[in-house]
C-alpha cells in the first residue's frame, strides 16, 4: 500500500499547487477593472444574445469559483464575485460558462457524451475503490481469489468509467474557453491587456482538469497492476 499513498500524496500535492496558482491568478486579475464597465452578468447575457440563445438564464450562486452551466434547467450559474464584478477574471469566467451553453445549443458531441456518462460516474465514484480494495482483501483472506478478483475487476471497471469521463471533460473545458476567448476578442469586449489576463486565468483553470484526469489515470493503472498481480 506504500505505492498507493505515494501516488495519493503526489496527486494531492500537484493538485494543491495548481489550485493555489489558479486562486492567485484569479485574485490578481480580479483587480484589473474592465474599461467597458460590464459586469460578469452583463457579459454573459451579451454573449448569449450574440449566439442567438434566448432560453438560458444567468443567475447568481453562493460560494467562490462555484461557477457552472447547468444543462438540465439551462442556467449559467455565476458565483457572487463573478456575477457582480467588473474585472478581467469575472469576464473570463462568465464567458467560459456561456461557452458551455453555446456547446449545448450547438449539440457539441463531447458535451453530449460527457452528460451521458454523468449518472454512471456518480455511482462509480462512490463504490469503485471500495470494491477494488474489498475484492483484494477478500481474495487474500479467503484463499479463494476468484470471487475477490471478480469484485476487484468490477471496481476497476467503474474506475475506468470515471477516468474516461475525466478525459472527456478536457475537450469540453478547453473548447468552452476557446469559444469564450474568440468571442471576447472578435467583439472587442476587452482591451489587449484584459484579454491576456482572461486567457491566462482560463489556462490555469483548464490545468486543474488536466491534473484531475492524469491523477485518475494514475490510480487506474496502480489498481490495475495490483489486481493483476494478485491474480498471478
């Protein structure tokens, strides 16, 4: 189990470092007030209108960095700081979340696939690791490796679904950011320095998803080797 704790430690450290960098970036760009004076809410609503989307609402939600697009009720949910603020960070986040609404409106295939996997991932994230560990323990304790191996394989399959989901999330997030940045630039919403700030902020936001995907893959490979090793 030492290898497991090493992997967990490395993943947690890298994730924390990227998360801290992201927070620092957003704090920094939150101090750059937009020359156009638009709030995150106003930017989001304008981007929706420019893309011909009239059935999506922009609402405010509690928390920090809790911004997201909900395809079920068609709402762009912006944290209070993004919703009300008029800075480069707010512009980046608001336009990125509308980017997801545009994906939904245009039936972007990766978003559709990601949405299809959500129910399965909700289940697998709760039980996969318990099944893997339980299967390995059962096989070692009972001397009957077939039942334990089967349980572990089921858990590993659930982990694989979660890993696939995390990698499918990457093109969804990167595409939303690209749509946001192109719209901001094409419509001259931001000055050059503000645009650079928005691009930098979104770059670090995307890296949090990249770290999560690589971490999920590392855990899948680790447990896969453990299960196959126990079989031998």
